[in-house]
């Protein structure tokens, strides 16, 4: 039954609650390891000197943990909606949630920096990554194993940077600037409507 399957999932997860912390550091494939290592090295090289080592590690831990919690909850919700048990047992792990959060950090720090290879400004990286991932999800059967992680990683990264990150040079937490509002992740014609959400 629906209840017993969910109960079994909780019984398998709660005693091993540390899985919600460690899942983000385990990759299921070799190309996942390569992408995660390269992403951590390149984006870390930009973010860590600005944030500081302690804040950089804190960001990784918080985004990874909260992303895992949200993905776990989403898997249960999808099971109840779709009535397919594979949502309860599919492997949900990988560092891509934190990498999505890093892209949001880059948007915050160097929004107008143009990337020579892509010919776009850094502020569009998170939006472009999510748009491409959502588009690909229509053609891949296992999109539930990565799409929620990317979406929650980017969103939680933004929430943390927007409202909670402590900056030594500032007296307040977060980044209340208009240039980092939630609506700035969307094209101009959608910003008026998205401004109502946060």
C-alpha cells in the first residue's frame, strides 16, 4: 500500500539520516565525478577567495544538506502523486546541487562578466543551466534523479546568499540589492510577475 511503502522508506532513511548529509558527495558515474571535480575547482577558485574558506565550506554544507532534504521530500511527493514506487528507490545523490548553488554565487559576485566561450554574461548562468536541464528532462526517462537536485540547489543557494550569508564588511546578512532579486533570474518580460514570489 501507499502508506507501507512510505513507511518503509522512512524506516530505511531515518536511522541513516546522515545519508542526507553525505548523498551530495557521492557520484553515481565517472562523468559525474569529473564534472563535480572540475566544477568545484573552477568555481571554487573564484568564490573561495571572496567568501573565505570558512564561508565557502559552510555554503557547501548548507546547500548540500537542505537540497538533499528537499529532494527526499519531493521523491515522496512524486510517489504519492504518480503512484510509482521507483520514486522511492531511485538513487538520489551527486554534487550537482551545490554546483548549481555555485552558479548563483557567480551571478551575485560577477554578474556582468562576459564568458568568452559562451558569449553570455555570468548573471545568466543559473537560469541557462536550469532551462537546458528542464528541456533535456523531457527527453530523458531518469530526469527525476537530477532535475530536482539542480532546481533546489540553485534556489537554496539563492535563499542563503540573499538572506543569510554573513559578510564581515557589512552589518547586515545577505544581499538585499535589486540586482540579486529573485526576479532577475528571469527575462525582462517575466520579472514583473515573478517579483510577487519573493
